[in-house]
């Protein structure tokens, strides 16, 4: 059973555009939703995270939107840059337990 | 910034051999994890470890796998008799506490089984 579903699988965006990656989850007990960025040959690095009591969180060009009733959350990257080209994973967890990762989105930002 | 470090970066092993992957978590972290990522696929949870015992494990983590914290700094994953399908990136992660603390990942060990 796939706990977290992520889309799209790949995304190509022009420099300066907005990149949007979506995730949906099933388990209503999940209480922490991080996004990780992974460059080739490197481990996942925490980008931004949100808790279900907040509908939006913004850090610089990165924003998480969270819809608790729909059990969905998304990552928005504003003013996308070529350096943002990476694979992005959403994840969800019940506090302190294993992270359930989405299948990843390969983002390419074209100069 | 403190980092999770993993060694070796690449391990090549013959099928059937034992392999030990090593991790040094961030020093004040209390919770430790192993994940694996088969090439091009998502990151999958293997096991979590707290207070010198396994707190959670996935169905992937069968009797061929074991974890150990042999001293105050290292956290190891042992695969007793490797199979071809064990070829993957193995990531160690750690976090300080249970309350929505982010897990910090190392850069992984690429395990290649021949």
C-alpha cells in the first residue's frame, strides 16, 4: 500500500517560472510532512516541512500548501532557477516513526 | 553544520558475502534510521533504532539484516548474506527527538552486489 502518492514524476520549468509538486496521503495520523531535495550522488536534504495545524509555510522561494481535509500537500518553488534542478521527495510520518516517501519528482529548470 | 557521515561511499561485494555499512550520526541525536533507495526508485524505510534497540522495522528488514550501535558514535547496518537485489543506495539518518524533528540524511553508501 502506497502511503504517499506524488506527482508529477518529472517536471520541466523555464527559469523564473513556478514549479509545483503535489502529494496525497492516506493515513490521517500523519502529523509531519517534510520535503526533501536530492542531488545526484547525494543524500536527501531537508528543504521545508509543515505540520497539519498550518495551511501554508513559506521559506524563501519555497512554499508548502497543506489541505488537511483533502489529505494533500504541495511544494511550490517560485522563481525557479537552474540550481533547483534536482529530485524532490515529499514524505509523511507519525511523530518519531519512519518516514513514508513519495516516489519523487525530477525537476529540470531550463535556463 | 553537523552532518551524518557514511562509509564507505561505494561497496562492491560478491553475492553471499557479508557486508557492514557504517554511519556516524550527528553527535547529539538519539534516533537512528536506515533507508535504502534502489536506483531510480523512492527511498524506502528499513529500520529505526533508539535506546540501543530496534523501535520499528519494515518487511524489507528480514533476518539477513541487523543493526548495531557498537560505541557512542557509530551506527552500523550488517547484511549477512548479500543477494543481487540488495544492490542499492543505503542511507543512514538521525534525528534528535521524536516530536516532528527532521531526519538528517547522510550521502549514502552505494552497495553493488556481483
